[in-house]
C-alpha cells in the first residue's frame, strides 16, 4: 500500500460543514448532507473539515459517506483538551475504522487568547495524545506545518503534514524535510473561472483575511515574497503562486506542479465569489483531476 492510498490523490477542503454544524448544533441535513454523499460518490478521497472544527464534527460526515476519509483541517490545540480529543477519536475509530484523521495545528496569535510558544505547545500536546487512556496513533494524525521545525515534528511525531496557503516551491522544501515516507497533503486553492479579472477579485477577497495572520505572512516572506506582495489582498504575483485560476485544464496543470514537487495528496479548496457550496465546481474538477492514486 502506498502512503497516499488512505487519502486518495485529491480531497475537498471546506469550512462549510463546520459552519453548518455550528449553526444547527451538530446536525447535517438538506444540501449539506447531499453534498457530502455526492463527494463520496464522485470519488474524492478525503473531506477536510476547515474552520477549526472539533473531532465530533466528523461523525455526521462519516455517517453520510461510506468510503471517504474525513480529516480535521485543522483542530486548534488551544481549544480542545488532548485527553478529550483522544477519547473522541477512539470512538470514531471504533465506529468507522480507519476513516478519520486528526489534523492538528497551533492556529494564530490573533485568533487565540492564550497563544504562546507554539512549537513547544505542539510537542506537549502530542505527548499528551500519546499518554491518553486511548492514545492517538502517529499514523492517524497530521500537523498543519509550515516552517522547518514544525515540518520536522510532523515527520517525527505524526503521519505527515497538511500545510495551508503554500506554493509548489514550499511543497518541494517540505518534501525535503519530511523525507520519502511521510504524507504531504497541502491545501490547494482553485478558482474555476476563465475571466482573469473576476478570478483575481475572488482570490483577493478570499486571501485578505489570511494576509492579516503572521504565521502565513512569515511563511510567504520566507518563500521570497515581499511586503508589497502582501498588501491589498495580494499582488498578481502572489495570487498566481498560491491559486490555480482558469478552466479545468489550467487547474489540473497547476495541481500537477504540486505533485511534481512532492505532494501525495491535494486538499482542494474551491474559491468562488458566490456564497454556498460550490457543487458544480466540485463536479467539474472531479472529471479533471487525478482522483485515484
């Protein structure tokens, strides 16, 4: 079995199901239930729960699907006690063997009241997961790693890394640090729109929040972008580096660059100017991207 069999080559990253469960108290009905089942039928390998979900938010999606892996992308270590997380994961493993992966991250100082010493905090959190009554196996957890130290920790103490807002160049650097055996599953932003001005407008609107968060901006500066690139929703150069924009062929060509750089799996986040689930775009990309290993 290759290291990406569990994940598939292509997954879907979305905060929609997290937001829906927060508004309903945990239930998923209507279009959200239908969309999850359809993604499973379309052949996507993993559904990544964005928006800082808890482990419990994975259960409805596991119940609605029969095949896909469901992963947190990511669970903030500041918001959930490790012992509780381990117990909740163990329940999912009993009910849905091998179908849940715990994605962990340190979030951001602007979003977390008690943010401090993130690398040391992650090491302590992983140790607590190891020491729990029902430990979380290394193979069932990944880290939202960007910098060299966190990537090395993802290599040594987890199954691998799930970096967010990265380029193929970062993917190549991450693969060098992770080595040949760890999973590398970057998030991949796609704007399925052939109008360049409209596509860039949607990308800038989406990117504006992230360019206010130092963990992301520091990583982009390490990759050679400048402060000018980070202003006003991002320069054209930055947008071209962190988004795939255009038709299905253009999206697939950009995805290939990440795979060529060492990615095992891409967690595709479809970015649109319209609210709601981008179900038509998911269908179109299912026919254009390499869903199977």
